[in-house]
């Protein structure tokens, strides 16, 4: 686990400058660092650098950049290859010198070429240089667990695990990608391949990029759509077979992720996913597994008491820490230092706190991330199922609602929930229903206009198409590409493509790396993910019971009464914070004169929106939970801007 960065450039970037870029990520790898420059052809120089958090083979033999014995291939790598022991057996002809997993990348490339990515399973961001072909490869793991950014500057490329080394690169001039801001305000994160900067992108999950002499080639070696279609075509026949097959794969996945030369533990919230992963870890350990949970002094957020009961039942070595609101607030200002592009999922704060707690005793922690997306766990999936049943009546209401009642269309007189269902007419975004006013407001932060242009259809507006504005749609208009008629499955696949890598995994990566902690996610093992697609959906959502088959496996280890309860989850009272202790700062960030100097947002609209939000908490425009999220997203953007752009 570490951070990597480097370049392929005709511009002169010295070893000292690359070292400075590398050192912006010291939190990702405090144990070791390496910087090397390689002369290429046609005036190119290749620079590779790495900051190392030592997990496997703590000796100098695990140092990076790592090269083959003849010096032909060099690699820097962030992450873990969980099947490296099996690959070593398959690659016996290679003269392995270390016991770390990095060497299997070199050996795999020599045997399979660019196809090496098909053989490695794990979480990884890889940069590999082949002196013979002059190819430089950037490769990201299948689901996007590890981040990898790159800046394309004409015929030069600069890459990094975070944006910080790119921002530190000589010659980089940060230019904000304004077109992505409405989607960021709406979604609260920026999804690959985009980034907050022009000409800077993220390598997509499951993607390989090959750079040679100024030319860039991209292709997907794995993606959600293809994996789903392939495995869904071979459905498991019986429930017992599906449960047994899933349990066996989860057991192996957890065992693979417990290989480490440093202390290891698990996050334990007391929910189904983290409890199951902890139980499987304890089953695989001769000693009590170290587990960690955060407690809140606010009952509606607190799950620590349930986590404690699960820990007692499993016999883990459990540590819990109760925190209050002031401790969470103290972290707000530090968010931009580690989330180095705008990010506004408020659960990042308690996630950082549980990572800080775990790092006091372990260097590696297992988590239950991925269970909701792959096994139908979120409440939105219930709503989606209901919305599909109401789709035809919604179309009828939409037609009737176009008639005017006085000066307004009849639809505008109907209850809000009816409007949402009736307006949901775009086949590309059927599972992403939301308030039209919310999307219009998100775009108005840039355009200054909430009113509709009657020449553009309502469907296009609800997907953020403002004609020639060039703004990205707030929603993801890609649902038909999945080829799935069931809205629940379609939304799950969409979340795997967007929300999971763009929000959940970013949150955990940055929160854990803040404290030099490696987080491993067994549910997102390649075999588990692909097997989940072969499990009939009725076993995941059975008679209204979300995540049924995963829960059933958890019950094999933990009594139902310790698990069956409403999910609380991490959260912060962002509405109370924005209208309370963060109010003055939010007012400063939305000052008209400041916004005009900043030249990012429409100054008049944005200032009016924020003041309306702060002053009209009892009703009127810009109030309510949705607008709290817009305001929170805006606040986090301005914190980021203050850190990096001033």
C-alpha cells in the first residue's frame, strides 16, 4: 500500500522535483520512498516515484520502483495483489527475490504482456514501463478501489495516486472544470474519468491506458456491464447452491486478505456486512481479531452497543471510542488536505475517526464495503421497485398534468411525490428520480438561471441538458446500456459504476490513507463480484427482504437478534452545522464580491441561494434536506478552493 506518481515527458523535470511531488503523499507511505528517472526515446524521460506503506516483505527487497533483473521492465504499484501466491506458482520460471506481491506484476507482464491485468486480482494502481517497446502502462483495479489520476499536456503525461503530486508538477496550471460542478453539487463527488481540473482525468475502474511517444491508447480489460452479462447468463439454479457458493468465495476472499506482515484488524459497525466479514476473519484466525467501532452520544446515530454485542459473541478483541459533535467538527477543516478534490459525503468525517482509532493498533483493516451495491441493501432499491410499478400510471398523470390550471400546469398543483413519478419519463435515467427544482438549482449555481427554456424538453432538463451550456448532466444518462428491464438490478449496476467507486471507495481510501492505514474489502473480490451476478436477483431481494442471501450467511455465525434492526449508519448533522457553527464561514464563501473575484459560480444566484437557505429554515426556496446537501457540497468546494486555489 502506498502512493505512486511520475511522468513521461519531454519537459525537463528533475529528480528533486519528482521527489517533491512524491513527498506530497507521505501520509500514504511513511515507511520508504523511491525515485528513479529513465531515459526514453525521441527526447522523452520517464520518471517513477513511490511512497511505501510496508505490508508484505518489510525488507528492502520490497522497495520500489522495482525492475526486472535485466532492467527491461520497471514498475511502481499501489495496492495489494491477493492472488500473488497462486501466480508465483504459475510463474515459477521467474527469478523471484522477494516475498512481496509487486514482483508478480513484473513476471506476469513478461509472460502475458498487456494481458497481465486479466490475471491479477486485488486492489491496485500500477504504472509500468517497458524499455523495449517504450510503452508506459497505467492500470487501475476492476472496481476502482485504488485511485489513479493523470494530466495530459500535449505530448506529455503526469500521473499520481492523488491530485497533489500533479499540482506540484512544474508547469501545471490548475484550471477548474466548471462544467462538472453542477454534477458535483448534485452527486457530492466527481466520478471517473473526470476530475475537478481541465486536462486531468482519472483512470477508470478496470481500465488500462498505454502511452507511447505522445500517443494514448485506452481500453477496458474488465467492466461491470460485460461481467454482469456474462455471469448473469449462467444463473445458479438453487438457493442452497447459491448460498454455499457465495459463502465459500467469501471465506477465501477474507483468508486472502488476512495475509500481511503487520497487525491486522476489522471495522465492526454491528451491521450485516461488517459483522459477516469479522466473523469470517475470526473463523480464519487463531487469535482474537482486533475490531473497532465508533460510538456517538446521539442515540439516533449510535450503533456501538450493537457492535459490542457482536464482538462479544464472536470473541474479538474489541475497541470502541465514543465521540461527540465537537470532535467531528474539528475534522471539517482538515478534509481538503486529504480529499484533494471537492468531496461532500458527510460520512467522511466519522470514517476518518474510525480509521484513526484502528491505526493505533493495526496497519491493515478489513471492511464490509460493497455489500449494499452487490446484494441489494440500500433503501433506494425498495423505492426503485415501487417506482417501476407506478411508471405507467405516472406517464398518464404526466400527460394530464400538461394541461393548465390557471397560470400553472396542473402537474405543478399535484403532491411532490406524484410530480417526481410523473416527471420520470427519460428511459436513460429511470432509477435516478429526483426533484426537478433540485437539478435546476444545481445548474443555476453556474448559469444563474432556474427557469426552463421551453425549446428544450423536460426530459433533457431533468438530466441536466441546458442546450449549449456544455455542462455535464447531473444524472448519469446511461441506464439502457445495461440491457436490464428490472429497475432494481439496473440501479445496482449503476451504483457499482458510479456511486461505489466515485464516493464510497474514495471516502475510505482517503480516510484510511490519512492515517497510513490499509483498508481491504473482501466483498469486492473479483470472484465474489462475478459470482454475485450469477445469483438470481430473487435471492438478494426476497419477499421485500434486502440483502437476503448475505444476511442468511451472517446468521450462520451470529444470532438474528443481534443483527436484525434498522440501519443507522454514519452521518453528521450538516443542516445544523451549516446554520450553526459553520454559518459565518458559509456566508463568507457566498459573498457576492468574493464570488465575482473567484469567477467560478454565478455570484448573484449563488449568494441569494445560500442566504435564502440560511434565513428561511421554516419554508420557502432553498430549504429542506436536499438543499442542505447542495449547500454542504458548495461549502466543501469552497474549503477545497481555499486550500488549493488561493
